[in-house]
């Protein structure tokens, strides 16, 4: 809501948790939260993908004083629950 009220720019504004997580750790969290029982297979022939991800959230703080109050794990669980709801 803050962004819609106070930001009228054309640059992306990240509003995430602002910390780095490896793709492997993210996959493991998703597996745990979804109860996925299948096999995760990593394609070692394509190792040039992004190994981890970190959002720079300083623009949100500077433009409209936003800092995430929901933890990454809580937000990920809520998103998965929403997606999986009937």
C-alpha cells in the first residue's frame, strides 16, 4: 500500500526480506513446506545459473520507509498455503 501511495517512479522496488539465500536452501524450504516427496534433481551441466539470490530493499526504505515485518519463512509459508488452497 505504501508503494501505491508514495511511489510513482519507473524503477523496480524490491520489498522482500533483504537477505541472501541459496537456491538450494530455498528449494529445501519449499520441499519441507509443501510436503513434496519426490526427487530433486540438479542439472550439473548447467552450473551457470544464479546460485543464490539477495534483494536490495534499500530503495523501498528510502522512498516510502518500508521494511518487511514478516519473516521470509512466514511469508513463504503463507504464499504456499495461498497457492495450494482450493
